C-alpha cells in the first residue's frame, strides 16, 4: 500500500507521490516493479489534505465559505461549492486511472483520519448548506460520489475504501457517528467494490461523548458485506483473535510493519518483534524508516 496525493493544489506532504499528472505516473514505474515482487497486492491510497494541512497552507480554494471569482463571474457560495466538489471528484477519477496505468492493482479511497471525504462526513468540519451537508445522507454524498467515480474509472474489482468512524484525529467529530456510518456502509454495500478497511480509534485518542463504547469491528464491521480489513493497534495475538471472531477477513499493520520490514516472516517464526520508535516515526529523514533490520 502506498499513499499518493492528488491535485496540483495539494501540497500536504512534500515527500509523498502525487498522482495528478502522467509525468508523475511514468516516474513511478520502476519502483512499482520492485514493489510487485512482494507477495502482496499493491494498492495506491489516494488522499487530499487533512484539515490541519488545509488550515496551515495557503490553498485558497479550500476555504469553503468564501465567494470566489471565476473569470468574469463572482460565484455565490453554493455554486462554488458544488463546482469545487465536482472537480475534486474528477481529481480522484484521474488519480485512480493513473495509479492503474502505473501498475498498481487498485486504489483505496482514504475517507478516514480527517482527509477530505472524512471532513464531509463530520459535522465538526462540514458546515455546508447545499446538498453536500446538513444531514447524514448529504454528508455521505461526496464520499459515495467519489467511490462511484473510482468504480467507473478503474472497475469495482480494483477499489476499496478506508474509514475511521470513531477516530477523532484532526478535530473530526460527528454528531451521530453510528447513524452516519451505518448509512454510509449500507450505501457502500450496494456498490461492487472489493474491500472496506475499518480503522479503529487509536488508543492515544479519547472516546468522544457522541461515540458509543462498542467495539468498532463488532458495531460497524458486522454491517459490512465486503471483505473487511481491520486496522489500528493490532499485534500478532490480537490480530489472530480478531480473525477468529470471523468478522474481519484481514488485518492491516502500520507501525509494526515499519519497524519490522519482514513482519510476516517474524509472525510465522514467532520471532522477536522490533518495537516502533514513535519519536522518529513522522520525520523526513532516514532514521526510523530504513534502519530497522530484518532477521538475519
Ligand atoms: C509512519 C507512519 C505514518 C503514517 N502516516 C499516516 C498518514 O499520513 N495518514 C494517515 O491517515 N494515516 C497514517 N498512518 C496510519 C496508518 O495508515 C495506519 O492506519 C495505522 O498505522 C494503523 O495502526 P498501527 O500502526 O497501530 O498498526 C501512518 C502510520 C505510520 C506508522
């Protein structure tokens, strides 16, 4: 799985690949050959910036509530927002096509963790009064439209989605996460896609008053008819226990994979696991990224 940004205005992470032009696609092909030699299917995760990135950086078109001049027109808020939303969905479409052309097996829409689709889902971010806000159906509209675009662009067999119903990263807060995500999942169930990756709330974040105490895999996972991938804070034991329950079919690992480049091998051998060092995890340098050693 690799992250890729989309859109020329998107400067969220300097080191991430951008998939908005064919030049970027071509530049990626040699690396993809190497990635595909592993046993894993290679999915590209496509994202737009999170709230904090939008606030920190000067992406003026992302300020949803300001009138915008377009040529000789000063467009009213509602029109601008609708036009902008449309163009953003088109960005995803092009990025997905480019990802497949570059050799990836599929694309996963990042609708978790405060990225743009997650902002539409959450009342703390979405203050729109047009058809993209104001009700659970409207709040889900952007995510579902993008998913439809992706299915249309590259085929449902190549499309998945990542959601994080109760994870409040980047000030994401839903008035009624159970109602909104139940609706979203029911609509996703009607689509011919491959998987849903369900990111649980990280134990480092609080449970919000509007969130239920239930286990997210029990609560939301049981509603999902597609292959369910459970994500966040798993290790070998808890991952196996989760699979035993029979709701999730796969477990995805983040930090453990970072600290153990040969993680599947270590699991198989019941070998010692390197513990990830959070202090070096989100920096730009090599330390904490390429210096974890595989088993001899
Ligand atoms: C080094 C590192 C960087 C990450 N960067 C992002 C990110 O930019 N955006 C995001 O939504 N999640 C990010 N994640 C979260 C992962 O996608 C994944 O959801 C998470 O790591 C799973 O939990 P785990 O690490 O406990 O297995 C990152 C994780 C790691 C380890």
